[in-house]
């Protein structure tokens, strides 16, 4: 999964997918993140593209990094999902010695 930032607000899911397919990148899915409210729901200026494999990720980043789309240079990075469980908050309480 790739994270694509600095997208123009007029870029929709189809345009994001086309950007990658025009660069000969295999696209499994493409989604622009939109605001929860409003009609129509406006883009937040970033999205996610699933390209299916690490080889396609590398190829996409090399081909599209800093490419101007709608007058804005886009940023393409690997989206990272954290697999570690959330840490318990430190309450500052002293732990008694055993």
C-alpha cells in the first residue's frame, strides 16, 4: 500500500488510479481520503494506492515521486501499518518494590 500526499483537491479515486496506470504501474485499488462532512465531501489532499507487490511499490515510487499533478509535486511513500499493540499510558505512579 502506498501513501500519496499533496494531491490537488480535484483529484478523485479514478484520477489517482489513472496516474499510476499511466506510469505502467499495476493498481489493485486507489482511494482519495475525503472529509466526513459536507456535500460534496471534499478531498483532504492525500490518498492510498494498493499496487499489489513490493516490486510495484518500488517502481511506483521511482516513477512518480515529486511528479507535478495539477501544479503540485506529489509525495509517494510506503504506508505503514503498526503491528505492535498500543502501549499503556504512563500514569506517573510509583510501582512498589517487591
